[in-house]
C-alpha cells in the first residue's frame, strides 16, 4: 500500500541482506513511520510480544522468518533441528490467540524435519518464510476481490448513496503485510469508484482503530470517521451503518471467531438491527482442530497499563498519562469470541461461505 508516494508492506525481506527482516513499528504510528531491522529469533519474539508488529497474518509471517533467522545465525550448531524445535515453542508462546503464528511455525518444522544438511535447512526455511509471506499477501488481495461484491450489491441498493461500513480494530495492510482482510474489500471498492465511508471504532485499550485504521484510510484517501467504541449501536439504530466488516485472529471449524475485544458487542448490535456482519480472514486463520470458540480459543490477557495509561502526542512531545486512581484493579482481555450464530458470512481468499462447519470444511478441502 502507499504512504505518500511510496509503496510499503508492513514486513519485507531483502535477499541481499539474508540475516535480517524489516518491519514497520506499529507502536509509533501515526506519529512516526519507523522501520525496524530484526536479526534474530529473540528480536522477532519481542516484536510480536510487545506489539511492534500485530495482526494475525503478519505475525505468522514474522514468526516464520524468526525460525529462519535462528537457523541462519546458528548454521554450525550440531543440534540445530533440536534447538529449532525449542525456538518453535518459544515463538508460539509470544501471543497465544492468533492461530496463524502456530500455523507458520509448524510449516517451518515440516520444511526442515526431513533435511540433514545445514545449508539445505537454511535454504528451505528461507524459501518457506518467503512463500508463506507471499501467500498471505495474495490471500488478502483475493479477499478484497471476493468481498467487494458485497459492497457492489449494497451500492446498487443505495442507488448512488454512500455505503457506510463499520469496522473494529485494525484489519488493514499493517496487520496483513499488504491489502488487509476487513479493509481489503473497502480499498478495492474505493479503487473501483464506489462511494464508501468507514466508521472506525477507536478500539480501546490500544486504540488500533484510532491510530492505525484511521492512518491507513486517510493515507489511501478513503472517507472515514472516528467514533468511540460504544457509538456503533446508536449508528445502527439510526440507519447509518449498512454492513459491519471485521477481521479474525482465530476461527473455529464451526465458525466461532475470536477478534479484538469488543467485536462480539458489535455483532450483537448488528443482529438486533438486521445489519449484515461479515468476518474477513485468510484460510490460515481457521483452526480446524477446534469447534467451540468460547471454550477452546485461548484468550490473551495483557498488561494492566494498556488500560490505565493513555499515550499520544502533546505538541511535539510523546507522552504517557495515567488516567485512573493508583492501585486500580484491572482485567485486560485482548480478545472476545463472536459465536457463529451472529455471523452472516466469512470472506476468504477462496470465496464467501457461511459460518458453519459444513461450508467451512468444504471450503478447506477445496484446494
């Protein structure tokens, strides 16, 4: 995607510099566009854990490069494969909810397990990381192509009026390397000349909507308006929302979906107001091993300071400000689960399907 006049991805690898991968530090946006160079598995672990990089597809791709970087840096290790297995568990532990991370790491294990020559191991892992990354980019592009059909149908119904889309958190190119999931159909619709307008939830506590989604959409020139997290229901009641599009960090084979905390409440409001609620995700975000999202998807709990402290720019100075009484007890759940019964459909790179086991498993078999 473009920032100013330059094309960027949120993660990229240059074969001319085989010992590093570059990422955009999402913690500093929208105030500063800083590129960080990661050169070890520990760098990758910390980047994912501390949310320098966030979004299920991009952290999966970064974890894959983390595995490769460990092999690259330990080419003479006599116990390389055994230690790579330990690094796999280390990287998976960085964030527990997004299934793409574990999926990417396990694919790396499949790549190196049958090999013994260290040079071949390193080459195979480099190729796997690049392949995984490019597959995620292509998946996002195709999600946009499939999802835009929903917006085109709404455009016909509204006869030239703006299509009002509500989204939660950030599911654009920052979260997915390029294009996006929930935002991919929006970008495609905008490029096709459809009149779109996006209501952007601020998405507390980390404000990914206010900071990241607004930045992305404004850079792309897409009309958008920031709203407080609790405003969506009111807008729906007033007929100001035509469709809700969100992303997914993990979706079960039955269609239950984990996404940024607060997504479930949007789905409830959408159902009460007869508004379609779609989840956009690559197939890599589907976990076919589990069926009950409420019981089986691990929900990450993050540090209390994400709730108790606000951060931002005051004139030209970056500041953090405490907003609660000292010693305030805090529970900071990062995700919630939206049951399949509230989801109109899933938008994937393979097409749009119902949020039910028959259609999801049928789609997974349709290679």
